[in-house]
C-alpha cells in the first residue's frame, strides 16, 4: 500500500527561538516547516512531505512506513543494570503487582 502524506506522525510546537511554530514529522526527522501560525505550519509540513514522497517514488527510493501503518507486538526487550532490576522486583513485590505491571505503570 502506498504511503500518503496524511498518514505520517506530525507535531507542531511553538519555538521561542524562532518566534514561530515549527512543524515536524517523526518519520522524516530532517524535515520541518516554520510558520507564524499553527495551521500554516501543519499544512506546510504536509505539503513538504507530499513533495518528498513524490521525489522518493520517482527516484525508486524506499519510502518510510508511517507509524500508523506499522504493526507492534506490545513487547520489547529492555536492558537495565542488575541492581535496578533487583530494586524494581522488590518494589513490585511490596506493591503486590508483577514486575511487568510496575514497569508499565511507570511508562
């Protein structure tokens, strides 16, 4: 399925440094659009992504899959120091919850 610009993860934030709104897209971290109001910033970045998708498609480049179209198992491995693991295990036991429940509640 072809990716559409509308499928990507956008964010618009005020930038004190720029004195304007900056729109970004998670799947294309090098792209941004700076505008005086939020709507213009949002629609501007969507236009930029549309152009980039067209260019990438014409060049035969691999297009990033939007986060909205990715599949997640709900599992991921996490490495922590043994002492932190012990502390969390103790805290989970004291709260009468599983270690998994404790960690999920913190996320």
